[in-house]
C-alpha cells in the first residue's frame, strides 16, 4: 500500500476528532469511539513525523518526547492501575483536576522507574553444557 499524502492525514485527523466528539453523546456509538481515537492517533503521528522530517530535528522536540513515552508504554500499562487506585479517590472529594494531574504525573514517573529497574535486572541465559 502506498503512503498517503499530508493532506489526507490532516483530513483523517480532523474527521476523526469530529467523530470522537459526535459519537461520545450516544451509548451505542460510544463503542466506535476507540476506532476513531486510533485513526486520530495514527494520523497525528504521521503528520508529526512528516513535520519532524521537514525540520530535520529528531533528537530534540515533540517526536523525541513521543518516542520516549512510547518506550515506557509497556511499563505504563502495568503501572497505571496501581496509581489509579491511589489517586482517583482524591477526585471523588471534589478535587477533580488535582486528582487527574497527580494520576498522570505519578503514572508516568512510576512507569519510568519501573523501566529503569527492568534495565538493571539481568536477562536469563541458558547454561551451556
């Protein structure tokens, strides 16, 4: 399959954002929101990478930040239920934004720590006879 051009990715991104907003108001269409989120995410990354190639600055900038978050995504998947159990009850008392901000920051920090700890664990090797 040949790659799409920038205008197509931009249209896909905008239409999927529009679809996310519209489909969030109905219970039945809510099931299709993850599909629109995936389309928006892929088209956004394609647009950002094309912009990054045009600027020729991959080591610093927005794509470097997204690459780093992608490197901790597995650890984030494991760690976020732990931090959710701790910080979401704060939001029930009325501090919605404080609980959400603490949840996001602590999840990212815990995932980074988890990834760093996993680097230090030696990988198992079979003994040679």
